C-alpha cells in the first residue's frame, strides 16, 4: 500500500483527486491544507494542518509518504488576488523550497507538481506543446512566474538530488468550488480554478443583463472540467511514462470567451438570442489566447479530457443552483 501526501487537498482539484485515490484500496491518503476539510475527507484521510512553508512542518507532512501531489499554493483573499505580487512570490518560493526539500529528505518515489497555464501566458505557438516552454517568453504576472519557478525547482531537485518528479499544468479548470474559507475567516480564491466560467455562471444566475465579461469576447480558453483535471493528474502519478516529464492537462477544444458565455447562459436556462455581453477590465484572467497541445498526455499517459464544455458547465450551473453541492 502506498501513502500519498496531497498538499492543498481541500481545494477544488485537490478534493477531486482525493476522492479518486480514496476509491483505490492501494492508497492511503494524507491531506495537508489550512482550509477546513469536508467531513468525508476527515473520515477517509489523515489530516495535516501545519504551515508547509516551515521546513519542519513540510517534513512532518511528508513523513512515511512514498508519493506527493503538490497542489498547495498562494490563495489570497479575492480582493487581493492581483494586488500583492511580492507577497505571492515570497510565499510560493518559500513553499517550493520547504515541500520539495521534504520530498528529497523523505526520498519520495514520485513528486507531482501541479503548475498552471500561466507559465504559457506569453506563448507564441498554438496549440502550445510542452517543449515550447524553453523558447516561450518568461511570464510577466507574479502567478505565472511563481509557477514557473516551482517547475524549475522540480527539475533542479531532480538534476542535483535525483528527485523523481512529474509536472502537470491544468488549463482552464472549472467546476464546483472547493472550501471558500481559510482559518482567518476570509473568502479566498482557489488558485487552480480559472475564474471565467464561474463569473459567467454567477452573473447569469444573478440576473445580470447584460452579462458582464472580464476581458474581451475574443480571448480563448480550453474549458477543462475539474474531474478531467483530477484524472489527468492521477494518470501522471501512476504512469511510469510520467517520470521526469511535464504535461499539459486540458481539453483539446479552444473556445472564445463569447462562446463560453453563450454555453453558460444556456446552461442557466436563458434564451440564447437574448445574450448580450458587457466587457470589463481583464484583470489577471490570463493570456489573450490559451490553447495547449494535449498530444503528449494522450500518447504517454493514455489520458484525454472527456467532459464536453456544454455538459460540464451545465453540471456546474446545476450545482450552483442547489448551493454549490455537486
């Protein structure tokens, strides 16, 4: 039996990963997250609540674990999501150092680092393959730079210490939200969830006319349901072909924001002919175009996204209607 540490396991992707691993009797689970774990997670997993930026806490969390899925990340209060770039970078750098250091010390058999699409925010090749990264301009956002730094920590730990790693980059993830409150009582963003789908659904369900859209209607995403993202991460963890490799984890279907808005609008029971959009400043919604190649994950891992945007967004809308429980 393998014991797996899932950092950030109480978030949206983390919860989906933990549910799947709990269903497999070959795994024992330890979840490390300062956010409250749901009851089913407390019943099925060992819970660690220490600050993983502290090396001693990271070592304690990784003790006895043969594999690590590292989803923990800086999760600021919603109003501050793009206003504290130095705080974000300092937090992420300290976190990477402690958690990867613990993985080296505990000699884990596989370290899966969950990065994000923002490492490709300045991509110049579409669909964007993994091997474009060395030639891709460095991210300008603190989020993208912090995640790229995490990827570099993984490869450096492998080169110097032999740490077996896998990098997964989920793109455009949406779905039911994870826990929204941290111990300080404030509402915090989930750093692994693309806000676009949720904002469109919230607006449609709240009766906003016209429907507000941050950024331009031409910006693109590959909406990827959280269940598909979780399956991709687990496939990367389990596969020998995933060792010391990086993978884009995404739907293959590129959609303009206007089309995603139409899908969300219809999912909320609205007349598609009545849709009107109101552009708002983009903020940190990411690149104007985001369209990754997913050939590598399909060929090496045997994984591909299966939930169509229409199906997944309709499921998410239904969950929001009944209080976020999917």
